[in-house]
């Protein structure tokens, strides 16, 4: 079986109900500098990236009441949601993946595309791929 080619860790993502409140911890108290914040997926989710030195921390805030992350937050509370691997070509990586993937690509930040691996194949750990 072939392995999934990737370029290492892109980011760790933490689901949060309120980005500004989360920034008080991650930016103000722990000192991770803010890189950028972007509303994506037709304004339904805010992705805020902070510099952790060797990778980025992504705060993920759902902006609409019906966003699927609202249910996740209700069940789990704020916390680690997924980790993301950087790949050269998301669509090609999804097609060649030795593991099943979600059916559709989704919009990431800064014009990148992204795709989740099927968590049933990753020991219930949410793994995302991002790149061109």
C-alpha cells in the first residue's frame, strides 16, 4: 500500500465559539502572533491563523447557527478539532489517497483548497489536507 505524500504539518485547528475570546489566551497570554483572519465558505466560518514558530494555530469559529461546527462545539466544547497536512495538489492527493476522503473539496484560507480524510479511517482523528 502506498503512503499519502505530504509536505508536513500545515496547522493545528481549535474550534472556538468566539475568536476574540480565544485570542485572549492564544495571542495575549501565550504570545502567538496573529498572522491573519479570514471569513470563508460564504461567510459561514472564520479562520484565524497564529504563528507558533514551526507551524500555525488555526482558530475555527462558526458564524451561522446552522454551521456543522456548532453541533461539534455543543457536544465537545472548545478544543482541538483537527490537524492539517500541506500537500502540493489537494484534488490529486484526494484521488490518490490510500484512505477514503470526504466527497468534496472545501475553501481554505488565502485561496487554498482543502479536503478532509474520512475520520473512520484515521482512528476518529480529523485530518485535513490543504494546498493548491
